[in-house]
C-alpha cells in the first residue's frame, strides 16, 4: 500500500469575504493537483462575490471589491467549477488537503446551496471524500506546543511552516494558491515523519514533548480520514472546555470536515 502522503493530493484553499461560513462568500480559490508521480495541475479562480468585500478581508488577501468586480468571474459559475474539480480528484482516489478543513468545505457547501448547485457531497454520491487536515494532524502529533508569541498561534499555518522547516513568504501568504500548496507540503512532512524511524527524526522533532507522529503510520486514506473525525471531535471538546473556564456557555463545533447543513441556520445562504 502506498503511504497516504505519497499519493495524489489536491491542495485546496479559499480566500473569502469574512470568517462566517454560513454567510460569507468566496473571493479566490485554489485547487492544485500535486504528487503521486504526476505533474502539478493548477486550478485558480477569482470570483465576483456579488457583495462588498470588507476592508478587513482585503487586508488579509489583498483583493478589493473593485478588483473582484473587474477581474472575477460570476460567482455561481466559479463555485460550480470549484466543486467539480474537487469531485474529480476524489473520484480519482486522491485526497483533498488543506489547513482547517471545516472552514473551506463548509463555506463551499453553503455557496453551492446559495446558487442552487449540487454540493460537493451531492456530486460524489457513493464516492468517499478523503480529506487531510494539517491542523488536526499537527495538533495530535505535537499536542503540547506553545504559541511562538502572543500574536502567533501554535497551529497557524506560519507556525507549521516554521516547525516543519518550510519557507514562508509574507507577501504570498493568505493567497489561496500559496496557502493550499504550503498545507500540502506540511502534510507531506507529517506523513514522512510518521513513516520514518524515530531515531531518524530531525533533532527539532525528537525534542518534542511526547510526539505522536507514529500514530499516522500505515493508515489508508480511508483510515486516516476516519481517525481525523475522532481527533477533531476530541480537539474541539478540549477547546470548548478551555473556553468554558471564562464563558460557561461556550460551544465549539465538533463536526469535521464539514459542518452539517440546517435549514434554519442563522445567516444561511440567500
């Protein structure tokens, strides 16, 4: 069996109008076919989201409302194409890899519903969707990492780039293609460590307190996906317990890699 990190991967990321997966819109997207002994296959989109892009979102990804209107394709067609490309990779047996998968998959799902398009899962039917989430894998493999600074979290993509010794470009970061490909490279590094004898680990990894990379050794994509469902739920429960120290009513969603759709969802696609 080919190790899960050595097969074909589809690196996926969205840049959007905000952080509310139930209401915000896609501005740019990337889905890059990587690995598996095949050439890189890039897919990039800029969409006109049909709404104003807030200044805070522009500050992150650099796309203004005027630019999206001038250069972006109509949102409905772009959303349809994004979902189709991801479905093609899944049907071919590849895994879709990203960082903090529930954000991107849930927002794409709501965009499909907004434009009355088949969702990604509708398109796949009985074909399984296998996802690799670098946030979930990294948190399990190195659970005791502290945040590098008060302004940089322990699980941010920039932190993972530092931990796994990957180059980081501040100018390129938060572009969909850059973040997607970097997440795929992090996944490859984690998979390599998982399948490597512990004595061969780099010193920085051997110094980690109680590392658990080996838990991902020898898993099929289906097994890795199922394991991440369990891990994500456990991680969300732990975060919820932490938040409830100051807010007794705090709730952290445990769903992974997609938050279920509810017809009465506040801020639902419209």
